[in-house]
């Protein structure tokens, strides 16, 4: 089971790996609704060539990722392929599917 602090750290890691050159003029709010013991609500905001993150809900989410905290952690650390997680229903996406497809590129830096 992923520890709560480790789950939180995945979002800071994404911000650190954010590739502004891949974002172009993208402006987006991404919400994460993680279930389970160490889950919670998290968000990443992309604007003006930068990414930021926080806990709680975010207004006007362009996309929401729904998963258990354990499945999200496995995806975030590379133990679970994101496409496989999506196809098997372990990771669900609501909203902008185009944005979902760009996530690996945006946060691969």
C-alpha cells in the first residue's frame, strides 16, 4: 500500500518533470480524485508555461482522473502502464481526453 506522503509526492514530482516546451500555450486544470486509505483530492494547474500542484478540489477542472491511491501511485512510479490501467478500468478519465493523451509527454521532462 502506498503511503499518503508518497502519494502526495507524485504530484510534486510531476511538477518537477513538467516540460513547458511540450505545453505550448496550454492552459488546463487537472483534478485527481484518489480513493482508498491514502487517497484524497489533488490538482495540477498548467498556465503560462508552468505547472503547480496542491491538495483539495480545483474549480473548473478540464479533466478529472479517478483511481485508487495505490493504482495511481503504481502508474506514477512506472509500475503500471497508464494505458493498461485505463483499459482495465483501474484509472478513469472524465473530461478532455486529448489532455489525458498529452499527459505522458507533458510530464516526461
